[in-house]
């Protein structure tokens, strides 16, 4: 181990120093996620989950790998917060069923048309009017934070691999899992590229430019509630392509939502 690697390793073993340096980053990610979670989720609990993720990441980090700890820590912190939300299980069974039915409808129609289905087509397929369909999008809005941030998972045979495992640089996962990750990234890129224009703009403004829903609404000339519905639709569309298409099959009951 080189002197630089030794110093880096030593600094990761000091929890107080770690928290002092990375607490602002933890609070930043907590604030980002809190904007899209129900009121029942407490900011302090989200921060606590992030702290645990940071400390766990410090223990797991391999200083011999050509990866910045700052990058690795950000994934670990955010991943720990997402794990906390999943464990909290604040999503009722009925809401999960609604989400799955919407995803399945997107998949069936887009396979049928060979293009993104619009809301009128989805509503007709589900045998409901546009207003009822938009109400369903409002209902699944609170799920989008977990559903979107949970996308970076790839499958290889019977195993699942999260992007964090790739960042860790575990040589036992190479090269077959590298291939799986590359395939997933390509699939995600294609799904994003095929988004309708309005959804693509929303994704860029909200996730990359980090505008608030209110700011995105001003840019798109829509109400904030309508932007929220478009966001839910975008997430359901991406999930339908990345989840339901794994085995090339999909089942849907039109009235299940």
C-alpha cells in the first residue's frame, strides 16, 4: 500500500472526520429525496440513514481501486436512504397494484404501437376517462422517488447486481457483470431517448438541472400538479421498459387499477 493509499485508508476510519466532511452531502441528498416523499417521512430519519450509509461505505471502500471515495460515498448514502424508504413500507398494497397495472399498460401499448403511448390511448386501454387516469397518476406520485432511484439494478442469470457493486470494483463480479451493466445502461439510455418530448424535458430539468416542480412548471407552461402527473407518467413508462421487458412478457387486467 502506498503512502497516499495509507493516508486515505486512515482518514476513512475516523467517523468524526468523515461526518464533518460529508454531512453537507448527506443533507443535500436527504433534501432532494424529501421533496418527493410523503409528509410521514422525517428529514432527520433520512439523514440518519445517510450517515449509516456513509459509515458502511467507508468500511467497504477499497482504496486500491481507481474510484474516488466521494463518488462511491454519494451512491452509498443515496442507496441507504432509498433502502430506508423501501423498508419503511409506506406504500399500500393497492397503490403498488395500481402502479404495476399502469406499467403493464404502457408496456403492452408501446409494444403494440412501436412508439410511446399517449395518455388518451392508455386511458382508453384501461377503460377510463382522462381525468380518472390522471387521478391514478396522482396516486402513484409518492412512489416515483423509490421507483426512479431504484432503476440501476441489472440482472444476470439468477443474480441481481446494483450499480454500487460495480463501483466497489469487486473483481469477482467481472467481466460478466460488467457486460450486464453495459447492457442495462444501453437499455436505460434507449428508454430515455424514446421518451415523449415533454417527459424528456421534465427528466432533464428535474433530475439533471435539479429544478423544483414549481420551476419546471414555469418552464413548461403547465400547472405544478400537471407536471407532477407527467413526472409519474414518465417514471411508469421507464419502469415498464426496464422491468416488464426483462423476460419479454407482460400481463395486465384492464380494470385492475
